[in-house]
C-alpha cells in the first residue's frame, strides 16, 4: 500500500471521509511538512501513523465538537496546526495563522500559495496584548497555558468571541488559574475525547469572552523598543530591501490598501489608542515617538506593509503592452510616475539601476497604492539598456514631438531619464521624443512629462 493510500485509509478510520480536493490538499501539505521539517524542525512527531492521527485528525476534531465562527485565529501556528487542516476542511471560514518565528511563518506562506488557500492569511509576528488582530474564534494547540493565552489575545478577541483550546487530559490547574486571572472568559464546554486510533486522551476547552474590557491600547513611548527600531530602519532603501517591508503613511492610503489588499499590511501604527483599522493589527505610540517615526509629516498614522523584492527584468518586451523604463532618482518623481502608469493602464514598469526605490515612504506618498498593482521589475543601467538594440523611445527635452512620432504607432517601450542629465548616458541610437512646450520655458518636471507621454501612449493603445 502506498503512503498516499495509507494516509487516506487512516483519515477514513479516524472518521473523516474527505472529498478529492481535500485529500489532495492535505497530502500535499503533508509532503511539504516532511520536506521542510528537515531544516526547520517543524514537528517532533515523525512516525507516519502518529503524524496522521496527532496532526491531521486531531487538528480537525474541534470542527466536529464545537462551532467555529469566522474569522478564526490560529495563534502560534508553528507547522500549521490546527489552522491549515481546518482551513482545508472549512473553505467557508477565514483563517489567520499568527506565527512569530520568521522561518516558520515563511513555510506557512509557501503552503498557502502552493495550496491556493484563499481563505488563509499568514501574520508573521508575535501577538502582544496591546495588538489588535480581530477574530471571532481563537484556536490553539500546544501553545501556552490558558491564562497566558488570554493575556496575549486581550486586544484581539472582543466580547462574544470564543476560544477553542486543544489540551491534554490534565489541565484542571490551568482552568482554575484562568478563572482567577480572567473572569471575563467563561468556560462553556469541556469536551473529553479519545483520539480514534491510539485512544490517547484529549480535552477540548471552549471559552466565551463576556463583558470584555473596552479595548484601549497603551501607547509605546520608548525609542529603544525593538519594534520602534525596526520601523525606523524602513525609511531607507537598504532597510526596505533587507526587511522587505516599508512604511505607507496616511490614513486614506492605509484604508485604500486595506480595501484592496489587506493581507499586505502587517501593522498600523497610530497615536490614537482607539483607532480601528478592521482586520489589521494596531499599535499606538506617543505623539513624540510618532514625530521620530513618520519621515513625511511627523503625525502618522503609518502602516508597516510588504515591500516584495523586485524580480529581475527578463530583457523582453511585450509588443502588445508598452513597457515603461524609469531611471528617475527623486523618490517623489518615481512615485508620481508610478501613479500615472497605474492610472493610464501601463502595467509593466522596469526600475533601472539609477532609479530610486519605489517603496521609499516619499515615493509611496506620491504613488499611493499603485506599486502593489503594477508589474514592477529591476532593470540594468540606463547605458546598458541603450546598448541592447531594443525598439525603444526616450523622453527628452529635444526630439520628435511625441504626438507626431511613429504615425500613431504604439511604442513597445518608453524611457524616462534622470532629472538634470536626462538621457545623456543613453545611446544616440535610441530615438528621442519630447513634449512640446513654449520656447521661453526651460523644461517640464520629469513626472509631469512622463504623465503626458503615458497619456499619449494610452491614447494610441486604445485607438
């Protein structure tokens, strides 16, 4: 009997008749777990039958014994238990897997992508009592004592929320401690059960939070706090590249990204302890500290947001979709150019070696949320691009008026040069185009000129 068949037989013996898609997903998860475990030490259970029962079957049993209400937070998810199996079995529910260990969180993100689990969000951070990661149901397994767990979720699970805790048989002392320390959490069910194959004893504790204290975050005040120091590093291109995160500043932009791609936001930092940003984790800081953290206005709020590394440009052009090449060094101009590209539907943007990082806070102030919608990549130097013999045009102070160039042809690629030198480093073989202006005027701002050029390109694309 193959391992896959044995897996399915054991799951059926444990009482779970899986649909084909669920069998495929759980088995692929098992394969990924075994492979990653060699490096990450994700589990102490490695015997095949024990893994099936104590990981997969045990993780699914809470859904049989009690109601799970969306959104479900798996706190301290580790190797993905119980969250991943539950998410596979309950696609109608949304899950947040909270894991503070970076490598394990990376593994969980890989699983979510591989299995295409659209109902799962991985939150790669430790949950603190002052954080706000909203959920209606908390699930944990082998995480912490009941009372310590309730300490952690103080700012995240509101009144009416539930906690479903997978425990061993000897947890009476934990229950008593939780009753003394957390009278707002009431034990509503205590299910004693046996694992179906080994007959090992288990208990499922189901709590409900009643009369929770109003959530009010105590502001951080110390510049020496590790999180504060980490946020400060996100104002430089080096820090952004290293951490793969950045700061998106301003309430409107934060809420816009929350609406469009909430999973990209790690934390919202604000001076308002009562601020509500929906599903995002919220941290309050003092006004004095915000002045140090916000490089734009000094007032916040700002969100700590994913800044994925730019893939290398593959060197190809799409003859049906113009590609924009940007060498601009001023972050404000880079941001404005990206905003225009997004507005005019020019999706492919190559940031040349000279260009400012598009995820710098100043660039995002101008770009808004456009960088997370565009197809960004990292390209060569301006000079190297010019030597490749590609059918490009370059926007310059002198050249053919862009509205007269090419007889209505759509250029495969357009280059925006540096402020000041423009396209001085670019081969003369690249044809120059210009935006006509009055002779008395010196030149247009690079971002303004790029916006006009992109409008002309879009006009030609759409006839």
